[in-house]
């Protein structure tokens, strides 16, 4: 897994990753890379999945379509 080699400060995880669950990838990141913050990228309609990801170690979320000032388009 590339993040284990690079050890980034932040990883952006999409809730719906191809071939894998972003929630499970977040659980793995939180358990393996304790100094790496996982932020979830999801649609606002997917609040249940974001909450599940937070329970597994995500440190925040970024709504799809957010602008640089934090507002949604």
C-alpha cells in the first residue's frame, strides 16, 4: 500500500472506492499509520457512511463539491 511507504500527514479517502471500501481502508490507515489523518470525501447524502468511517478512525470529512472556502457548490 503506497501510504505505508510514503507515510503522508493526510490521506483523502473516498467512501466509494473502486474494488474496496473507503471505510475499511480508513480502519486500516488508522490502525497502521497512527500519525496519518484520514479525511473522508463523500456526498452529503452519505452521512451514515461518514459516521461509520469516523468510528473507524477518520478524523474529518470533506463534502464532494466543496469550494476552497469550505462552502458547497
